[in-house]
C-alpha cells in the first residue's frame, strides 16, 4: 500500500445547532481557549464561564437561528464541500479532511482517522488567509499537541498564511468582479478585529506604529495580523484598480475599545452621514460565510447604514466553495509538497 499525504483544512468551528444549549457549549470551548482570551487561567475561567457565556449564549443563539439554512451552518457545509472538491482535484495520493478547533468535526477525531490510513505526511491548511495567534496559531497548537502523543509522528507541513498568494487574490477578485463594484460610492474592506495587545505580541510587545504595519510588511512584522490585513487590502486594490480614496480598511466584531480600529460600524455610520448612499463590503479574512459576515454585516450593519441615511449596503459573498478557491488551495498544497 502506497503512503499518502493528508491535507487538513482547519477552521474555527460552529455550534452543532442554533439551540441555546448547543451555542453555550460552543462558546464555552471557544472562549476558554487561552489563545482567544489570553489572560491568566483563573481570571479567564471566571470571566468566560460566569459572565460572558451565560449572558451571550441566548443572544448568540438567536443570531445563529437567522444564519442557519436547511443545510445547517454555512461554515460547516461549505467546509465539507471544499474538502470534497479538493479531494477530487488532488486525487488518490491524498486524503483531504475538514476539521474544526471547536465542536465537530474536531481536529482530534480527524487526526486519529487519517493516521489509520498509512499517512506519511500531514499538510495543515488553516482557512485563515492572515495569520493570527487566536485562529491559525490555536489550530496548529492543537494539531501538534495531538500528534505529540502518537508513537509514529508523520512529517508535518504548515501553511501559516497566504494573503499574498496570487491565486488567493485572484479568487477574491473574481468574487468581487461578480458585483458592479465601481458603481458603489465607497468600498469597505472589513476584517475580524483583534485586541491590540495580541497584535503587538506578534512583534514582541512593540506597537504597530514602530513597524509601520499599516504601510509595509517586513521580516519584523510578517506575522502581524494588522500588517497582513493592510497588505491584503493593498493587493486587492491593485487588482481592482482602486484608488486609495475609494476604499477604507476597518475591523469588525470588537468586544472592547482596545481592539484594532477603525471600527467597521463607526466607519459605516460616518460614511452614511457624509452622504454616501451605496456601500460595498468585502471581508477578506473570512473564507466562508458566517455569523460575522451574513448577520453582523449583512443584517446589523446594513440596518445601521440605512438608519443613518444610506440606501444600499451589499456584502460580497465569501469564497465558500467556489471553484477558483478550491483551485487556489490545490495549487498551494502542491507547491508546498513539491518543496519538501
């Protein structure tokens, strides 16, 4: 029997259902991750288990009910679809699996499954174009801890980020070309926010201003999420022939003020009050539609825009399981394997 390469497509995860007790279970697991809320263990447990989750779960469940389709959670069914399409593309020399940090299909169960199939190499492909400790870092840490307990550990390759890969950018641009993007008054390029202190840890505690993270990517800040987001935006703007004054980089889903800014909701309000009527929103840090794209922007921020004088807010569909996205992943996997 020939040995095979396992490709693990890794994402955050989703509740098993939009019921409150299922959402509560998901939030307990997600928010107790030390890379997500990186404060001392006891304080994190008290904050998450006794304050955040009990109050947040019921509201989040109502939002998940709006997100859910007859197929279930978009993040899950798009992930499975990408896995199936990529398996067909890569062929019998590969075993392609989709796994999540939290809930199911969880990384531990998936790793145990592939190790029984004569795998000699694992290529981990987190579905996060820009590296962050709370997403890619958490997924890779979990994978390595699982493998550390195995008697036979296969070769491990990780693809930590790919926001600047030509095929990822082409896949994103193709999505945007489906919309008459030049007809909009302004374009927002919105990324998931992060606490500033987490971002600063990627360059040893120094602030982003020290490394010009909004302007350039260097050896010192190459794994800075902030720098990667701005670099992604510049690369996309170049592909779309957008002048700097036609788009704004912003950050959504904040929990506190000490998160990356400008905040998407505040930018939307300002643009509406300035007279912008038609707004297009692109979300390059999300490779699948989710609560943050479909509900937060597509419903909540859209309502905010309309309430302040705007007339139309459109969100560009995520990459989901598009053919260009699957082709891009396949090419990145092949490139990585050929380098070994």
